[in-house]
C-alpha cells in the first residue's frame, strides 16, 4: 500500500476502516511529513525577503533537509503497514507441535522488532523535523510564525504517536536488553523533541509573535 | 482546491511550496480528520467483539459521528484555502483615494472575520472528535488503545493549530467586541479539549493500558 499515491480521502477512509492497518503508525508518519512541509513552507516564504537576507543559507538548508525527510517519511508510512501485516502473518503460523510453537515464538519476536523499529525511526525523524521548526521559528518570516508553531505541534503529536506504538509493542518483547535499549533511546529523543518544543513556545510568547 | 481529491504526496508538496495556501489551517483540518478516522477505527475494531458487547451502541454512535465530522473537516480544509485567497485578493484592492482606502479597510475586516471563522469552526470540531476519542479509550478495544491515544494527540495538535490561526488573524481585527467573543470562545473550547485530553492520558496511565 503506497500511501503517497492514495488521495487524502482514500487514506483517511482506509484509516477509519475496520482493518487495523493503516493505523496510528502510518498516520504518525504522514503527520510528520505535514510538519516537515510546514517548516519547509516557512523557509520558502522567508527566502528572497530583504528583512531576512542574512538567514538565506539557513533557510536553504532547512528546505533541503525537509525535502529529504518528507521522502523518507512517506516510505516509513509504507513500512509501518508492511511491518504490521507481517506481524499478522506470523500470528497465523501453526502452533500445534513444540517445534511449531518454538518457530512461531521466534518469528514473533523478529516481527515485533520490526514493528518497533518503524515508530522508533519515526521518533528520530520527528526530532530532526522539530529542530528545523525551531530554526524557522527563530529566523524565519514572522508572518508565517503560526505555521512554524503548527509544524512544532504536529511534531509533538507525531512523537507521542511514535512513542505509543513503540510502547505497545515493547509489552510483548522478551529480550530485556533490547527493551531497555529502546526505552532509553525513546527517553533521550523525548528530551530533545520537548526541548525544541518548549524553546519554540517560549520564543513566540516572549517576543509576542502570536 | 479540493484537498480530499489530491494525493497525499500532492497535498504535502503543496503545503511545502512557496505559496502560503494551503498552510497551517488546511493542514489542521486534515490532521483533525485523521484523528476522527483513528477514533472511528478503534470503534470499528470494537464492534462484534464479545468482550465489549455492552458498548456496541456507543461504538455505533462514534462511527456515525466521526463519518459526518470527517466530511465536514474535508470541506473546512477547502474553505480555509478559499478564505486565505479571498484575503489576498482584498490586499490587492486600490488604496489611493480616501474612498478606496475606506472600502479596502471594510473588505479587509470582512475577509479577516472569514479567515477567523474557519479555524474557529475547526476548534469546535476538534472538541467533538476528542470527546469521541475519550469514549473509545474508555470503552473500546484495548488492543487499539495506542490508536485512541494517537487520535487524542492529533486533536490536541489540531486544536493548537486552530488557536494559532485564530490568534494571528485577531491581531488585525478592529472590532473589539467580536475580538473578545472569539477569545472567550477559544478559551472555553481549550478547557473542553484539554479536559478530554487529560482524562484520556490519566485513564491509560492509571489502568496501565500502554
């Protein structure tokens, strides 16, 4: 299922349907790509404006980074659906003999790791997007500051969605070492995302930009 | 510009582009429709499950409400782009004679009111969606609780986007009475949205659902 080629209505309809995929994970990736697009738009609306001339280089870097991340996020939405479907396939494996049970349990842990890796990757990309939202809030066109803030709000939501999807899958993970690793990583990313988020909100409030 | 008929990639590309519309407002409406779709999915995944039999009626109501709101939200994305374009048209009106200045100022206030009404309507719809997210969190299939939470997170973000768009336009509004009205309304909606949001987070945490 290639999300990027579906119409907005088709995608929303598919999410709403009885089928669990696409679910929160794929939606999180699309929302993160909208966040990236909004930061890119603010950078685009800043370029060529005399008042913001000294930040042209920064804005060009934001645009390039967001273009790449948007592409990767589209791919991540697809991967999320694939990982989920793979997991559902594993659930259907036979579990009658001891040998079958063992194979099924092993495949389950593999599929689980994949189902965690996708939202974990989403959380990392969201951290990158919100850093760029911070740049366009500080140095970008102030007429579009509500769009910079909107980008940050979507990053916050996409991060929470990514985290929820990591957490729900971690519950069934047996490998305690790996579990600890993911928890630490998510914790670290959370600090970074909320660090940017707080700075964006503070900047806007302190300067009365909104 | 009919957002619902664009592909996801086309919409994201349009947002990212140099043109200020579609911007945060239209994105907020699409994000709110994704929130509604996620709550609807949780209700769909609850229907027909013996364990949740007593909540069938609630789930059916959620599905019907979300179907309607999703349609209205698609329409709101389109209206947001139209309101913005109308505002840009007014900015181009001549302002040489006193008469022209007067007409332009009046038209500006009209266009501004429209540009505020759209995100204000978005905020109201988001309040309705998150009330339904609360219902599916409490009574819906617990295997999909991460999707119920994702719905709530998207509502929170869409509300903040709506609020930012109301605020940025209120800055240029001359009618103090109307300004006061919008501020009070947004404040009231904020209490309701965050009330639902906090209860959802508390429920999930208290019951260890995630």
